[in-house]
C-alpha cells in the first residue's frame, strides 16, 4: 500500500475542510472559563481561550460581532460561546469563531433545584402514595395563575371547547419574580377554603429556568403537597420540570394539557383523534424537514469549501499577527537607535577640546596663533599664548628643552 506524502499546508487545509464539512461543528455552543482575553491593535477583533478542567480551546471574535455584544466578559468569567469551529492554517490550530458570548449562570440554579428536590423527596413530599386520583366529574375547577397570562386564556379555551358546563374560579397571583411564591401559596389557600372546588390547576406558560424559578420555591411545593383539593401542575413546556410538578397529584406538560386532563370525555373525542393525527402528521413533516435541513447544511458546508471566506478570516488573523510583530519591531529599532545615539554623544564628548582642557591640559600657540607641538619650534624670548580651560596666559619663553616623556 502506498502511503500519501503530505505537505504541511496541504494537510492543514484538508483538516480544515473536514471541520467545515461537519455541519455539527458549524453552529455549536461551548461552555467554559475565559482566559487570555486580548484585543490587539486597532482592528477591534478579540482573541481568548475557553478552558475547563480537561482542556483549552482557542477562540476569536471579529469586530462586527464584538460590536453586537451587550457586554464583554473578563478573564475568569464562565460563559457560553456560540459559533463555528475551523482551523487557522497559518498556525495549524483549530479554534472557535464566536458570534455570541453570554454568561453561563443557569448552572447554579440547576444545582439549587437538585439539592432542594432531593431534600423534599427524602421527606416523602413527592411519594407516590401521597398522590390522589382526580375525581371522575369536575364541575368546579380552580385556577392559580396570572389573569393576564396566555396560560389562563389557553385553559379557558380548552375548558370552553371540551366542557363548557364547568365553573372556573380564578385565584389570581404573580407567576414570576421574588414576590410570586407567597402569592401562589395564598392563592392555593384561598381555593382550599372554598367549598365545592373539585380540582385546582396551577399553570404558567413556558420560560427560562429563571422565569419559572418561583415554582421551585419550597413554600409553594409544600402548599401543593398539603392541599385539601387535588392539584394538577401545568407549568412551562413539556421539557420543563419544576418542584410544583413533583409535589402535585398530576403533572401536565402544558397549561392546555392540564385543562384537558380535568375535563371528561365528550362527543368531541373524534375531533380529538383528528387533532392527534394532525399532530402526528406535523411530527412526521418536521422529521422530513429536519432531514432536509441536515442535507442542506451539509451542502452549505460543501459550498463553504469553494468560498474565499476561510481565506479572508485567516488573513484577518494574519494581519493582526503582523501588526503585533510590527509594533514590537519598531520598538526594538527605536531602542537600538537611542543606544547608538547615546554612544555617539559619549564619543563626541570625549573628543571635545573643552573637555580635555577641563582635565588640566592646555593648548600653546605662538604669537601668530599656530599650535605648538615641539619645544624646538620656539626659541628663547619668543612670545607664546597658553589657552587654559578658563581663560589664557601670555608668556615669554626663557628656555627650551627637548625630551621624549
């Protein structure tokens, strides 16, 4: 078998193409701690590293994306960076080209949720034997939610369509924020105090973990678990789970589903079957569309191989590198020139006659101003001028003497 011999650049380009062909690497999120955050030169691009206990990942964000950020992180911040993965060929390193950076703050809330869930579960608050079956007929239905919430309107729509004879009693409350938990508890207590209430729905539409956090409050969970009236929890979307869901007698995936659970079957069941079939059709269509989306993403990745975009991004980073090198080179050149200038100044100072005279030497001239170098040039009786560091002297030669000292 013949082994292919690669050039470094050829191999690096091939590796970059492998990255860009994989559509999963072209739109992904990476969580980690920011380090080595820097924005060299005036380009406006930023470079940093994402790290965790196991590895490090080089990252770059271009100026256009930096300007779209609401805030920029600092070294030590834990963030979620979104972008695509590729290879910077000049250095042969793979890196994340970021489009968006946001704080990773939901991990602490999730940890708090697990701790409280385990503690209440250990107390038996969520035990199956505590759960009560829903009554067969529910003529009076209490609802705990915000009057202006879309979830309440969804419940009314479902109840009006499936069982319009039911009496609905709203016990209003906030469903988001720090003031919501005590209001939810009070709303539950108010419905428990009313006679004839068959079931209570605790509902709210979907949202982030922070938005739904009031339904993870211990006070709310205990109020639901100790309710005299059976409680159905319909908080968030199907993938959202709160302590309310575990404490309630029945958990519904959505507010609408909660309303369907508490209504008896009617002649509209056939319509329900039709809705189920339609939902399945939508799911199948979504599956087909998802498959086509994946194919389109793979084709897009192939088109990117023919695009000069990767050359532009590489040149951007190469220019930043040249800028940093140029700044260092100019600084070094200026330092060297300063040292040379200082050396030349010292040499000139050493050759300055005034400095020589300052050390105690003198310059002797004849009456015509010619500098005298030998005693034999001046016969006795000649007039001479002696130039000192400060001033000069006129003198007459009395005797001449030759020596080689």
